[in-house]
């Protein structure tokens, strides 16, 4: 996702919709869109993702950082199917 500043990046991110891959130099990490449930604040989300990538919390703000987004189709088995598995 192209962005000129950390402010622009924050404006473009869509919580609960975007999965995010953060690439800081040779290090990288990803969070699925479901992680927004635990980290709904955009700055905190990116801070934690930067740490997951092995960097400092604010590394996502550094020049040369690449951010890629993706979307997923999440589903789960119905309660009826899960009950059948436990019998």
C-alpha cells in the first residue's frame, strides 16, 4: 500500500477488514484482520506488529517500511457440527 507518511498510512488502514504485512528491511510480520479484535487502535496494532517483526515499536514509522494489506474470508463450523465431533 503506497503511503507518504505515517499519518497517511493510519488514514488508509481499515480495522477489522485489512490483514497487514509489515516489512521493515529484511524483517517482516503479519496480522490477520481478526487481530483488530484484540488491538482496535491503529497505532497500537502497528506498534505490536513492528515488535512481532523483531523491531522497535515505532519502526513502522521509518522511511523504507513497506506495508501490504490483504483480506480474508473467515468462517467457522456451525455449533451443530462441533457438537457432533465431541460425541
